[in-house]
């Protein structure tokens, strides 16, 4: 493989991994607070349609980014009301969120089907971005790529090095004790749910603004679910999540690269690769029982009703 | 002013009945608001969407046809969810059921016997069970999350079907269209009534009654409820949650597979890339709206079938996108879950001045 081809593959891996990293990072924080939100797919796809629509009407991909985060957080609101205030079943409510997001985005996006979108351009730092090979990879990405990595570091710092993170983990690991200590479990969880929604929205926005700048119905194609699997895979550790997301992006892209070489494999088999790899990853990580169990936030999925 | 939840001393029986009705009512109101928001006359749109499907014999028959797969899948899911086992991959099990049952018409084209259809249905059930066994066994052996595995398999199943009907199973005389040979008379479900109703609805109702008896009158049904509501107590009673996981997955998967083969052997009539407008996912809503009770599921399936038909009618009459139906389905599930809180809790309005009153 010559250098240009290798560069192209590496750059595509970054674009394929970023939406997964963004969405999974949000869900990681949500789950650290003890809330399982299965609506990632729905919030992502709403972010995708909102980002596309706003970028198209205003002409600014950056306003599109803001809109996608807002749309994701907005869709997380009914989830929060139901699971946090009305103690509804988190699994069922998350599913409802996904179904609603897929339907609503289809309805909103109908008039945008087939329209060319606004592409989020890659940064160009004179000098640095022009360094052969290394330049485009390290200094020539778009802002969301950098944002996703900065956020990963920030989340890691927040969880393990800050007081807020201590409270977040307390709420997720033992909500009764956190409540007894005087922390508002519901308020912390609300913040985590909204953050998760905003990041899922950003991940979706990345798809419709940078990955393939157009609107296609259901364009998230299960990435929200893959992000959920990545959180399990990472054992709720942001550092491992970055590795997981990039490994995952690499596997997906290598599949397409193999197809490009003209190997006689059906396209459908390659398209199913991400889903099969997800299952394999879940199996591998779950087999290491003791470890994975210890990392799981102890109150994950359990509703909390304050007894005043 | 703030609203607080107060736990009821026991489940409210009134609310258990009323909450689905409140949810439907709230969905209709929300629907009206959505119609108004997209600039359509709300009342007229609601009429077309929710009431016109009942206006003629033709559409009532159509309603039953649409409800059939929803009942078959929904009753199985209701038992699984009762056991606190989350099979959300019914859409995939539906697809594999259709595919396995389709083996007979695709490869044994000329085998004409009363047993042909029986074999197809049996293969359909088997296909659904096989596909559902994957998440169940992975859950039991490795503790891999069944929600994610069963959902991932939906995509794999759809891609498998897509590959088969575009490749090896394509009808050689089909002008390159992605479809298999059309099913012959003896390979399709017997019809009755005005010629649209088929045996599928009979199977669906039988499944609903059978599972209602299972849940209410048998030890197995008791085991499902105990393991779902109090897993620890269930284990002390000697029930195995692993065996229960496998049981409900095979049950719900088999029924979803049956729904798949019934659907392709009746309304679709061949295998093609799109064989379902998301029945496997809508059935999740059906299961919850039906209060996770097999008989409730039948009623709920008919209501959700209205949203499919109403969606088509509204598209023709008012140019409302067919996507609106899916929005309603999502909104409905939200309201159902919200209203279910009322069964266990009472809403209490707390006014800040109430605290001062005592002084």
C-alpha cells in the first residue's frame, strides 16, 4: 500500500470513529450517574437532522453543530421527566426515545432528502497541516474531532479528579447514600442525562455534517446502539472508550478497504461487520466476568424515589 | 409549587385499567398539536387518522390483517418482558422466520401437498427460535447484554435477507428485481371472509389465548412473574433465571418467526428486501400498551394497526407524511409509560406555603 492510500484509510478511520466516540462519551457520563439511556440512537438521529437542517438554512456548519447538540439534549428531556421524575422503567423509556427520534427525524427531514448538505471543513494550519503524512492526521482534522478528544480527557478528569465527579460516581454507585449525604440524586442525574443527550446529538451531527454531508432517513444505522456497546466495552473508563471507538472505526473501514481491493465478498457481509464485531466485543468483554462486574455503576438502571 | 410522588399502599386497580386509556387520549391530543404545528387542520386530520379506519368493512378487514403480526410478536414479547428479559430483536427474528419458511417455495417449488404450508410455518418458527437463541445463549454463557446483542442481530438479519434476494435466491425470471419467485396458492395462507382475512389471525388469537392461560393458570406462568418481579425470591424457590431467559427468548423468537412467515406467505407473497414496516419494533409498544398481558396485547395491536392504516389514509387525503404514524407510535409509548406511574404512585401537589400554614 502506498503512502497516499494509507493516509486516506487513516483519515477515514478518524471520521468513522468520531461520531461513536462523541455519543459513547455522553452515554458513559449518563451511566456513571446510574441512568441507562437506550435512546442514544434516537438522540443521535435527531442531532443529525437538526444539524443538517440548520447548517443548510444558515449556511454555517458551526451553527449546525450547536443545533445538533441542542436537539439531542432536547430529546433527552422527556426521557428525564419519565425516568427521573416519574420513575418509569429506563429500558422501556429509552426504547421509546429511540422510536420517537427515528420517527420524528424522518418527518422533519423529509424535505431535505436528496439535498446537498454543508460540509464541516477540515482545519488548515499553514505550515503544520502541510507536513507530509503527519500534518493532515494530526493538524488537519475538523473541530469536532479535536472536541471529541478534548472532551474525552475532560470527562476523564471530571470523573476521577474533580469533586463533581466524586458526586457523580456516588450517585451512580449508591444513590441512597448520596441522598443521605445531602446530594440531590435527581438533579445530578438530570445533568448527566442532558449531557448525554447533547453529546449523542453532536455524534449524529457529525454524521450529517462531516461523515456524509447529506440527510438520509435512519442515517445513524445502529451507531447509537454500537455506542452503547462501546460504553460496556470500555468498562466505563473514558481512556479505554477512545481506544474502543478507534478500534471499532478501524475494523469498519478496513472492511470497506478490503472490498476496494476487489476481493469477492458480498457488500452485505461487509456492511454487517460492525454489528458482528459489536457482538463479538460484548462477548469477549462480558466473559471476563469479575472485572467487568466490578466496574459497572452499581445503581445502573435503578430508579430512585427520594423519601424526603 | 412542586409535584411529588407518593407511593400507594397497593397497586391501583382502577389506574391499571384507566392508564392505557389516558395514554391513548393524551396521544390523540398530542397528535392534534403536531398536526397543527405542521399546518394541517387538526380535527379533520385526527378523524382521518384514528376513526376512518373503522368506517368500512374493507378497512376493518385490513385492520385485522395489519394487527396479525403485531399480535403474534407482541404476545411473545409481553411474556419475555414480564420475566424481565429484554428481547428487542423481534424484527430480526421476524426476518429470519420469513427467510427460513421461504426455503420451501424457493427450493421445493413444485412440492404440492397439504403439508407444504405446515412445513413452511414450522420452519418459520424454527428460524425465529434459532435467531433468538443466539442472544439467549450468549447471555447465559457469557453474560453479554441481551438487549444489544438481539438488536445488533436485527441488522445482520436484514442484510442477510438483502443479500439472498439480490443474489443466490433471486428469481431468474424476475427481470433482475431483488425478489424471489412468487409463492404459489398452496404456499400461501388460506383466506376467508372477503378474501383478505387469512388463517394468520386465527393463529395469532390462538397464541394469545394460549399464553394468557400459560400466564394465569400454570406453574410456568407463575415462574415468569416471580423471576421478573423478585429474581432473588425466585432463585430461593429453585427457579433458574438462565433457563427462563432461554425459554422466553425461544418463545418470543418463535412467535416472531411465525409472524414473519405468515406475513410473507399472505400479504407480501414473496421474499424481497422490505418485508416489514417495523412490526418487530411496533410490537414492543403493543406489548407495553397491552399491559404485558396477552389479551391486552390483542386490543393494543388493533389500536396500533389503526395508526398504520390511518397513516396511509392521512397521506392520501391530506398529504401528511407516512412518517407521522411512527411519531405517534413513539409518543404513544411515552404516554403509556408515563401513565403507568399512576398505578404505583399518587401525584401530590406540594405548595410552598403549605409549610407556613402550621405556624
